[in-house]
């Protein structure tokens, strides 16, 4: 009976040590997970660390069970010396009471740590959801950037076409300008020729007008002469008639 009590106390002490170790690991997990609020990659790394720590806790549990079996073995060995350890049993009882209280406190801390871990997991899930939203926003931004690039390329193509059209228009302008210059020179030559012709016509017209005026004066003089001759003839005829009477 004493040996079983000793084994129980030793097993309880090992469990307390395991819980204390679990509390420390949980605090480490809390600190690690708290740093995961910023980015999805860190959150995933924290989750991996949590799984690793859970595996380590399981390993510690296995080690605790192995320690319990060792404790049972030691208890069987201690049973042979139970009479010599009565005083130690009393001390162990007191230690058991203390450890029981510490275990209860450790259980409360472990529950608190578990709640913190759950909160951290929720934050990690929120971070993942937020990251998904950021991914969608990033995809939308990339789509808009691609559309803007395509629009810029289209504008550049339009500008290139515009430059080509402008170059063609410039060539057409130079060609038309040259043709107009030739046409202008031709028209100027024709105009000069027409002016010379007009001057010649005016000169000839002036000569003709002068000739006509001279002819008119000559005709007028001839008429005067004719009238004088008619009067002379008439006077002569009249004188002849008078003489015959």
C-alpha cells in the first residue's frame, strides 16, 4: 500500500512537471502565434510550429508515461525499503498536497493557454481570410494594370499610326505645296502674258482710237469740203440759171 502511494505521488509529480512544461510551451506558442497577425506566411509558419509543439507535447506525454513506468519500477524497489521511508511518505503527502494545488493552477493556466491558442487560431483564420481578400484585390489590381498596359500599347499604336498619317499628310502637303507653287508660277506667267496682251490691246486700241479720231476729223473736213463744193456747185448752177434768164 505504501509502495502504491509512493508510486502515485511520483507519477503525480511527473504529471505536474509535464503540465508545467506544457504551460511554458503554450506560452511560447502564444508568443509565436501573436506575431502572425501581419502576414499569411508567418501564420502558416506559426501553425506548423503549433503542430510541431503538439507533437513535442505528445512526445513529452509518452516520456511521462515511460517515466511513470519507471516510477512504478522504482516504487516496487522502494517497497522493500518502505519501513525506512515512513517519514519520507509523510513529506510526500505534504508535497502531494502542494503539487495538487500547483496542478490545479497549471490546469487553469493550461485552459487559459488553450483559449489563447484558440484565439490565435481564430486570428490566423482571419488573417488567412484577409489574405484571400488581399489576393483577390491584388488579382484585380493586376487585371487593371494589364488593361492599362494594353490601353497604353493601343495609344502608342494609335500615336504611331498618327505619326505615320501625319508623315503622309506632310508629304501630301509638300507635294500639294509644290504643285500649288508651280500652278501659282504658271498663273503668274499667264497673268503677266495677259497683262502684256492687255497692254498691247490697249495700245492698239489707243492707236485705233487715234486713227478713228483722225478719220473722223478727216471725214468732218471732207464733209465740210463736200458741203463747200455743193454750195459752190449750187451757187454756180444758180448763177448760170440767172445768166440764162
